[in-house]
C-alpha cells in the first residue's frame, strides 16, 4: 500500500496509468490536446482558450512538482506529478464530480419517478451563443425552468423542483446548446388538502384522453415547447434591447432592426425542442441520470472511450447521427485533422462566470432544507418511505502502482510544491509551452507597438541587453521608460529618451 500522503490524486494517477496502458495504440485525449494545441491556436484565439490549453499541456508533468515514491520490492522510483485542476482538463476535477454526484443523490426520494427534460436552442442561437456565452446560457436555462415550472404548477398543481446541467455540444463536438433538467414527478401540493390545513402531496397524472401508453406523464409536451419558445424569444428581445448581445461576424446584419425582426420571425416559426424523457425502464433509478450528468460536468464534451484512433495528425472518434429526438441513432466514425479536432473541443471552453449546474424551485439553495423536510413529512403521512437516498460510499480505487514491477508497496520519499501559474507561464520560463510563450511575446510586441511605434519593442529589447552589459561594467545608468496611458508632454518624453543615452 502507498504510505505517507494518500489522496484522490493517487487514485486518479493510477487510473490514468491504466488507461494509457490499455490505449497504447492511440493517443489519449490529453495527449491529443497537448500535441495539437500549437496548430489550433494563433494570436486571434481568445486568451482563456490559450490559457486552458497551456495548463493542460503542463498537467501532471515534472514542472508541476509533485511526489516521488520508492517501491519496497524493486527499489525503483515512481513519480506522481501535480494536476492543473482546470475544470476543462480531461484528467482533473474528479473531486468536483464526486461532490456534485453526492449532493444530487441526496435529493432523491424513494418511490418517486424522476424525469429528464432536455431543452435545446435552435442552431442559429447555438452559433450566436459562442459570442454571448453567459447571456445565452441564462436565456436557455432560465427559459427552460420558467416554462417547465409554470406548466407543472398549472397542470399538476404541485411545488416543482429541478437541477440542471448545461451542455454545449453534440456528438460531433459542434455547437449545440442544450440543458438537461432532472425533475421529480411528485411534490407538495399548491392547494390545501381537506382538513389538513396544509398542501397535500400531489402526483403528476395524465389528463383524460392523454396518449401515454407507457404510463408515464409529466406535462403536455406541445404546450411545454410553445411556452419555452415564447419565454426564450422574449428574453432574446430584451437582451438586444438592452445592448447585451454581441452581434458581429455573420450576425452583424442583425444590428439593423429590419434584419433582426426577420431573424426573430424565423425563430418563431421553428419547432423548438423540449423533450420529456421518462425512466428508460421500470427498474431505472434517478441516480442513473445523475451519474450521466456527472460524467460531463467537467473535462469537456468527449472522453477517451469514443476516440478510436489518434496518431498526431488525425483523430477518429465515434458520433451518433440522426435527428430523432431521444431515439437510438447509429454511431459513425468521424475523422478530423488534429488541429480541427482541438478547435472543436475548444468551442466548449467556458468562462469562469458561466455556471454549468443550477438548482431551482424546491431544490434551490435557499429552499432545499425546508423543501426536503416538507416532502418527507407529507410522504410519511401517506405511509410511504420518505428516507432520502444515502450517499453511496466512494468506489474503492486502486492504489498507485510501481511503474516498473506493478507492486503497490510504495513509500513517499520526496515532495515538491506546485509552482505558481505566474512562474510556470512566464514567457521566458523554461516550463512555459513554447507556442504559448511565442503568443505572449507577440502580444507583448503588439502592446508596445501600439503605444510607441512598430519598432519600439525590438529597440527596447536590444537596449535592455546593451544597458545590462554596461551596468555590469559600471557605466551608463538604467533606462527609465514611460508606461502607456501616462499623460506626459512630448518634450518630457524626448528628455527621457535623450537622458537614457
């Protein structure tokens, strides 16, 4: 067994070792991103995408620091390097997924049917969302919840609750914004029960004549889709009216009112997707949906098992094709150049301000405790089991194994702290990925060129070198340069340059 410090990182490293061993004939997703980053980004790529790829490039490498273990059987040393911790990294954030799964599982009540409801933005808005991520995610998730909760209250008469997870991709890694909501089909009634003095427990029941041969019913799907479309388009209009929509590139023409109205009219004529999915089988549990949502909570839109081959030049992965909502579709191989694959993957890098998971209604943070207690009280009054699902024990993970003999008898012998990102990513640091350092230098050069002229950066670098040499010899004083943005007269600027010589 590993002695010394044993953490989730040890288990994660062990799993990664096994994956790489099993997939020795192809590159892992992390390796694809590392090798393809240089060809997928340039100086027009947004800084966050550059930063995420640079962090993944360094994740679990020797520059990150870490721990060294010595095998008691063969005396060889095995190194365990620190992770980057970025939520987009395919090999990190396991603890975040565990925390989400545990929190979500605790909300599940026994004997209650839970539905997964999926709301999707039309393709036009999925493309628009790439430049308006925070506002469009609020539009999608907010419109989905408001339309669903209103329909549940109106049709079924109980206090609804939901948890949502935002996804921005389809199987081909293209922009396809949709949100998954896990919703209970029962809850505290909104109307007072006879003689109870408080709302009675209510279950979702189909209206007379409803066509639901499988016995499952939450709300009317057609009414839900219509309500969702109205909510979303009204919110879209408000965003543009408030000047909160970025309309550039192929959407630049929408800045004109005439084109905007034609665009909205087209959206109003489309059938928007709001798909209500009951449990796949009578034996299915809500925790299965929770596990599915947890899987893509962090780490990006694709995992290693869907990648069938990757050789540094091309990546082939499996993707479902078809248009039937919720139906079984055939998986077909998709082959992309490595740089194109990385660019598609990067479409789904989100800003820190964008929240992928949210809780609504009775499951919202400020109501969760009282709502759960109320549900338990009402269920117990009906003689039903009201115990909340217990947190399942974390799956026992294998210990870190010796890289040389496979033994698990490892002893911690050394530990190195993780350097700061500022130190790791400094453009002149040996640890900084070369392509990221080049982009930083180019950005630095443009910054000074815009402030002092095209040749200023080269002149400044050369002067720094010459001044440093002369300072070592006890000659010329250090050069003092102005920072862009300071209001200083032209004569004063010239005096600085003259004095420096």
